[in-house]
C-alpha cells in the first residue's frame, strides 16, 4: 500500500518548474508532503485533506485529485534551496490503525 | 525551543549486540513514531505509540523493541535478531493520539547506525 512517486529523480536549472506525482492504488483520505535535505530530518510542507483541495507553501503548491487517487506537487520558478528529496505520505492501515505510509521519494537537484 | 532530540547521531555496533536509540520530545505530543530509512525505499514505520504505556507494530517491527513509559520518551532497541540493522533511524511525533488522522509529523535529526 506504499504510494508510488514519479519521477524518481529530477535535475533542473534554477528558475525552472517541476511536478512530482504521488499515486495510490487505494482510496486517498489525506496526503502529506515533506522535504528532506541531505543528512537532515524531513520537514513538513503541507497536508491536503480532501479531494479538490489545493495548498501552497511559498512557491510550492499541491493538488489532490481524489478520483484519480493522486496528488501532485508543483515547484514553480525553482530556487537552489528547493533541492532535496520530496516524500509524499498517505494514510494506510498499519497495525490495525490508520498511519502514514510514505512513498519512496523523489530526489530534486537544482543547479545554478 | 520545542523539538525532538535523538541520540546518538552516529553509532557503531558489532554483530550480536543490542543497541538503544534515544528519542525525547518536549512538544507535549501524544503520538510518537520510529521510522527506518534506506536509500531508495522512503520511510518505513517500525513502531508507533499513540499514548503512554501503549505501542503498536509498524510494517517492519521484527528485530526491534520499544517502550513508552513517559509521554516525552520513546526509545528504540535494535536487537541482535534484526538481520540488516545498518540504516538511518528517524523518530517523529505528532499532536494526535488515538483519534483522527495523522497530523503534521515533527522529526528528529536522526541516528545513523552502522553494524561492523
């Protein structure tokens, strides 16, 4: 029940845009997005709680398509500080309770 | 400052030894979690606790043990039964306990365990 992220890696020049997708084979109730810089802890970006919802964190936005069981993260006019690995997390049943299950991550590299 | 503190940051262990990783939070959060991170595999849940004196197995609990005797502490023991313990371990907490969906996770800086 691990969500699938695509692409696995992206390399951009500063100022370019990117889209990261997160898909689930099961119905999505909420989607979390986190960013992790190399050697650091993941940092929360945003939660989308219902279909059709869109959220924004600085110049990073996300959408949640409940019917397609998919969420997309949009990075606009990328900055060097956006480099890192992005993880989506979706609610899945673990140990009898609903807990976050993370995708495998998308590594984003921004070059000057 | 409120946050999550993990220690040690780096740990080396010989095969056959148990090791305990510390995780302390002063955020007054009810729920605490342990994740394991391996390259290319994302974050996998080892154990979680939604309330003091209670904890549940995650996806990959075999070879690990935890305790939750205090709200602010959730130590993880990597036992000799864990076949491939070399990994990066992350502790996290969230405000929600038994009710509702998982809220925002706050992560510690992580502990990197290497088995020699």
